C-alpha cells in the first residue's frame, strides 16, 4: 500500500474502515483458497493483502484510541 493510500485510509470513518477490512479479509480468504487449489499464480498477493488488512486494522485502532482519549479529556 502506497503512502498516499494510507493517508486516504486515515480520512475514512470507523464504519467505512470496518467495511474495507471485511472486504480485504474476504479477498484474503479467496486468495488462500486459490493458493491451496493451485490456481494462484502471483503468490505475493497473499502477503500484500495480509499487510493491507493489518494496516486497516491499525488505522481502526488508532481512531478508536483517539476517540477514547478525546472522551476522557472532554469529561475532565
């Protein structure tokens, strides 16, 4: 994932990120299935998709942590 794509991820809302994570997880499942059945020719796509999924999960965690931090500072 390019740096600009990562910046684009950070502009999305948490529900949008969750949807993107579900889509990426489904894509990863399909790639692994193709790998097991011998129909996958580009093996690097599995690693790239795993990395993309992890990056999405990281952004979700960052956003949730920011929400908690804002809520705790707002209540004080």
